[in-house]
C-alpha cells in the first residue's frame, strides 16, 4: 500500500519509505480484516484505513518533512556541506608530524572558515522548517 500510495520520503540524509510501506500495508490489512468480519466493505467502513494512517507515524512524518526536497534543491547541500564536513573530519583524524590541536579548536576553525557567511545563514534558516 505504501509504495502504491507514493509514501516515500527523501530527507536528504536518507530516503525513507520501507517502514511507511510496511506500516500502511499492515493498516490496510487490519482494515480489510475488520470489514470482512463485519461483512461490510462500504466506503465508510474502509475509511478506517485513512483514520489509521492519519493517526500513525506515517502521515505525521510525511507532514513533518514535507519541505525536505526544498533543501535538496540547494546545491550547497549536496556539494559544499558534505565536502566541508569531510575536510573538518579529515583534519581531526589526520595523524601527522607534530602535536595535534584540540578537537574543539579544529571544529571551530572549520566553522569560521566554512559556515560564517550569509549563504550558510540562509540555508540554516531554511533548514529550520524541516
């Protein structure tokens, strides 16, 4: 049911949908079992599926993350930010000659170099909606 209903959610970090498909399929089966038991397959009886779905995590999550695709349309989300995180982590985990800097210093340096700008602030404000 979930796949047929298009219950897939691209959250940028992960694509969800399998749990939505399983849960909505289970709810559909519960609805059919109840309708069969009552011997009533009318629209009003089968509306239980919609109620179960609406009250479940499935539609709540779909609503919570409805704007997540907007974030994926920002080129920095799939280009700059992942590269920035990798650079900072590489610097943290790199073993070279000489003493290491504190992790907090390395992260703070990365934040100052990569995230203190208007574009990052704009992205952060947009991400608050997700």
